[in-house]
C-alpha cells in the first residue's frame, strides 16, 4: 500500500530530516518527494510505501500528528487510492 504525506508550515531547519528519519525508523520507504518554499512557507509532498513497514497508516497518522505538533507544522497522511479518487478530473 502507498500513502501520500503532506507537510506544510513555516520554513525551518530539520523538517525533512525529522519526517524522513521517522519514516526510516518504521521501514516506510519514500518512493517520491517534492518540496518547495512558497512565501516563506515550507510545503512538502511525499509518496511512501508501506511494503515493509512495521506500522499501519492509522498508526503513522497518529504518530506524525504528534511529531507535527512538536515541529509546529501540519502533517496529513492519506491513502494513495483515496488521494487519487479525490483528485480525479
């Protein structure tokens, strides 16, 4: 299963490192990533694979919510299937 993770917040050092190291700890592979700065706001989108993960999507969502609070950003996790269905033209 794949999921889409979005991270949005004020730009600061360590956002990518914090999120990617957390994913690595749980054996979640980053399949694709893009990030940019828009008017001083950090915006990142990742597609991740749960193929070897030791946590499910709900556990990831809960854990990243806590991490988001610590970092002062907003993190959302959505199943790739749901994301694709929502963005179908």
